[in-house]
């Protein structure tokens, strides 16, 4: 039977789940909401780094990323942070979608899936 690990679990959701070598992160949202889209994206990417590390992975092992922006006018500002963070040799499959987010002060939400690092 396959084991599923739950990280940062609450009754509603887990921040991350791991099964069979795959890592699935919840949509990560900024904690620094009084800043611009670039800084909010940096905040989100730092959270992604933290949760991937807890799950035995890292940004070089992300398979796919979905970025949600409430306003596509923030696309370039988000990409400033993304391009500085992503490894160009390991850039994941990515989608960027304009979508309303749960809180109006959030300028970005990012959801990624990755594989664990083989030891």
C-alpha cells in the first residue's frame, strides 16, 4: 500500500503532500501583502523552497508550476522574481493564469509539483 505523507496539515488542507517520490505543494500565497508583485513573488518562492526542502526536493526538481495573477499587468513584475530564482537549466513546465484570488491583497499565488531528489 502506498504511503502518503502530509506536511503542514490542517483539517482543510496540507501545505504539501508526498507519495511515490512525487511532491505536491498547495498554492503558496505571499505573507508580505503590503508590497509589490515582485516582492510578493519572492516571498512565495522562498516558501516554495522551504516546503520542497522539507519534502526532500528543491527547485531543480519541479516538474510543473502554475502561477495565478489577479492582474496580468503584474506579469512582468512577477517574472523579475521568477527569472532570478528559477534555474534556466531546470525550468519547469509552466502556466500563468489571470484569476481572482481568495484575498484581494494577494498579487500572486503559485502551485508547484516536483519529484524528490534521488539519494
